[in-house]
C-alpha cells in the first residue's frame, strides 16, 4: 500500500473511533502504572522487613540523649574477647554494696540489644524472669521483672565477667540478685547519655556473681565469691542459705 493511499484512508476514519482508541490506550497505561506502583510498594515493604539495618527501637525518655537502643538478633552481637576486671568484693559486700533483691524464678525471655552511643556501639542482654519466691526486696512473688546484663546471655561471647550468665537458658530456674535502677544510674560515653531506667528497672552489676543457676550439669555460680556456699549442690541449698540470712 502506497503512502498516499494510507494517508487518505486514515483521513477517512471517523474521529470518534480515533478518540475511543486513544481512551483505551490511556486506560491501559493507567492500569499498568497502577500495577507498577503496587509492585514498587511491595518491594519497598519487603526491603524494610528484610534489610539488616531494620531494627526495633526502644523508646527513650528526654533524660537520654544522642543515642538509640534497639533489639537485635544474637548473631548480630559484635563483642570480641573482653578483659573487664571485676571489682574485688567480699561475700558480705556482694549482699550489701548494691543492696540487691534476692529472688527465685524462671527465665521466660532473653533479648539482645545494641546501644548506639552517638555512633559507638555497645551490646547488652535483657533477661525476663518470672519470680516465684522473694527472700529480700520489694518484688512481688508472681510478678515478672526485666534485668539488664552483659552481652552474651546463653551464648559463646567471650567475656571475663560473663562465665556464669553464659550458662543461662530459656526455661532455666535460678536464684537471682538484681539491683533496682534509679535516676542515679546513668551511662555516659562518646558524648551520649543513657538513663538506664529507660531500658529496664533492674540490672545485674556483672554477669558472674549475682545468679545461681540450676543447669543440666548441676548448680552453677561463682563459688569463689561465696565461701559460705562452696559446698552447695542444689538450688534448694542456696534457698536455705538466703532464707536464713534474710529472715
């Protein structure tokens, strides 16, 4: 077909048909743009959920500044060998210096957190304990407490002050000595400040000397720190000692 004939035929086409055809094409384009938008939105959502940088933040008060605290997975803990030194304390000082509560309970949850001090990261764990018995303190039996502690709960993170707490597992029973956080417990470094109460109401001063754990291999605790308890073999032995000491 010659170009002149094609031109004439096109000129004979009713304008209504041309307009209708253009409307159909426009609808098709809008349809595909709508589908494309849905696909893009789904991709963004999938990226947000699966992106390694996506973290659930813990809300902080105005008393904390220049920092954030987020839940992370255990494999994201970035702690090498720690050479932290425990302050020397006698058995009596362990019971008196921090005035810790003394409770018996079961570990119900273990969370790991990253503390970002203005670009400098630290790692900690939060242990949730269902309290069954109270030997000292104002904690109610039947209540649940969250206790902040060093990173590496139930893991192989190498820290010199976490040998005992590394044995802790979900469902494990123990006797625990947490101290209550108050407004004086402030963690400052690298130009940032954390009001520790923003993260948990209680904390273990270290991961070694403030818990007695009933593990599958038997009773685990820092025996050198408690000369009066070196011969203890069961959690009930620890309970008898605590009951007598704090009656």
